[in-house]
């Protein structure tokens, strides 16, 4: 009888191990909730359309609950992502890059919007070229934002720099929605901003566009907004990650083929969550300056990281591993 005990014990251990493996596999297979974050900005229109048109619900299935949250800027977004307050969403490439140096717990998995950023000048500022920004005050959404880095690139090319780097150009952090007030009060001379605020500055504050979306910094080669996800989520939920991107690509396709309807969806959504009613015609005009797209220009992201390092925002420009196209490629192969 004793000779059968080792065999029986081994069999029991295999069964227990197998059950344990099945439980772990099941636990990691899918989450019960997907937490999506974004900004109430025009450059996040793909996320907003995917939410409003039900693309995420359709892609995830009825067993998955969707929770959403919005953030005013990239710093707040990345801080929340780093502490796993949400799973996936859209943000500018610079905040994603800067945070990666401190905590490499996230990855860029897709582009969302190209272009959509401009350099506007105030009426009476006397600015007719980038060189004329010497000694001027320029509004940016936040210090260290994507538009901040874009401005620094333009200044470098003409031999100028920001005051904190020994230069003569002052940065004024200001929420884009409030930049018109700065222009009207003559508190700033220019603004590096995203749409639709560029068009609003033109129409509401008689601003001029010094550099449009094709001329400012990297132009339309710049992925202005990217899909960024927490690695804990993507590692445990590869299928849900791909589902997100399926909905994301569907939203991009919808915007490309139904531009006016997409703009109306955006305007209605912003009014619902913020109480601010954006002008439809101005927002539609601004839509001509941005291009929803899933491609990621890694060369530009690397160059932005180098400028961020030179600005003292990050200790290194090593961003290896930040961009992961694995999930996007898997979805694109289905088409």
C-alpha cells in the first residue's frame, strides 16, 4: 500500500496546481471594469467620440463596466495613472515622457491626434517672426506641457531661450480656455496652445497665427495626443487593451468620414461635462488644424525627450520601452 502513496500525493499536487493555475489565469484574463481618462480638449476628440458613440461599450462587451474621469492637464493625468487611479486614456506625449523617467509603469500604445497646435500672437505685440519673441511673455497650458516643448524647439532654432535657462522669453502657464482674457488684458504677447483655442484667440481676441499646425515645431509629424496605458492593466488584460484600440480606431474613422457630426458630438459633450458652450462654427473651423490618427512618430518623441532633458524637466532622454506598438499592430492585422 505504501508504494502507492507517493504516486497519489503527486497526482493530488498536480490537480491542486492545475486548479490554482486556472484561478490565476481567470483572474488575469479580464478586468470587470475599464477606467478611461482624458482631457475635455479638442485634441482628445477620438476618446470623446468613442465614448459618446458607444464604441467602447460595444468593444468591451456587456460584462465590462466603463468608468471615466477627466483631467485639466498632463501632470495631473500622469500622476493619477502612476498611482493606478485609472487604466488607460489620452494625454500629450511630453507628460507621458517626463513621468516615464520617474516611473516607467506606463506605455504609449497608439497615437490619437496629429497637429492641432499653433503659436498665436496678440494684437499690437509687434511679433512677426519667432525672433521677435525676444523679451516677450508667452502663455503655455502648463510648464512642461507638449506646447512648452514645441515652443522651446522653435526658440532654439533662432538662438533664443526661456528665462529659466538664462534666456529672455517668459513662460506664463495658463489654462487654454482662459488665454483669451490674457490677450485682451495685454498680459501676454503670444500663446503656444492647442485647438480650438487658437481659432478662439483669432476670433475673440483678434490674435494672429504666427505658426499654424503645419509650421509649429514638428508640424503634423507631431503626435500631439497619444493613448497611454498603465502596464499593470495591459499586462493583465491584453484583449481588453486591444478592444480599447478597436474602439479608438473606429472613432478615428468616424471623425474622418463625419467631421461635422463629430464636432457636434464634441461640443455637446464639453457642454455636458463642463457647462461651457463652445461655438460650433469656430470649433468646426479648428477641426481643419488637427488630424485624428493612430500612427506614432517615435523619432519626434525622442527629440521631445531630449529637449525636456535640456530644459531640466527630466534627468535623461532615454525613453526606450515607452512606446509599445504590439497591441496596435495586432488590431491592425485584423483589418
